[in-house]
C-alpha cells in the first residue's frame, strides 16, 4: 500500500510545491504526494523555472488550501515553514508530523539572478532533505 504524504507551507507557492515535485520523483510509485498551504496563493514562476532546470515539471501544479485535505488520512504531514507548523491542524489517522524549517525563497530580495539563486538553494536543500528521508524510510522498511 502506498504511503500518503502531505507537504505544507504558508502560500503553497514555492517550498511545498518544489518539495512535492521532488518527492514524487524520488519516491516514484511508493508514495502519493500532495501539497497545500495555510494561505494559498499561486505557484511561483521562479519555483517552476528552477525545478524545470532539474527536469521536474511543476507548471501544472496549483496552490491548494489545507482544508481540501482535512478529511483525508496521511501517513506523513511535512511542514516546510515555521508558520505552517504552528497552524497545522490535526489530521485523522496515524499521520506522523515532520517539520523542516526551510527559508522562503519568495521573500528573497535583489536582482532577478539573486532571487533565482535563493530559489535554487532551497530547491537543492529540499532535494538533499527529501532524498535522505526517502532513503531512511526505504532502509527502515517503512516505505
């Protein structure tokens, strides 16, 4: 049976969207992955761009409110920002909550290239974090 994972942040525009894209690629058919936000907006074009640099297409993603998922059961609920961790409701079932404090690349200031660099840094940090998490699940027999 597939593990179900929900990734949360505030706007569901960058961090959680990139994490969803990465986890779908890394976990393949082992997991059903969704993302949502406590105050969703729209998927950030820079998030789409930097993920495309790694051949992961998130251009079809949409920002979703976490309320869409409240009645669903998840094995893991991963928060990738501190505000979402504080506002995360209790989900039914056995959901294991995991929190990773990831800086918001959308808050980066500066030139276009400096902002892109912030998105690339977060993309790469998420890849390392998720790759390690999936490997640990696989070696522990949980995935």
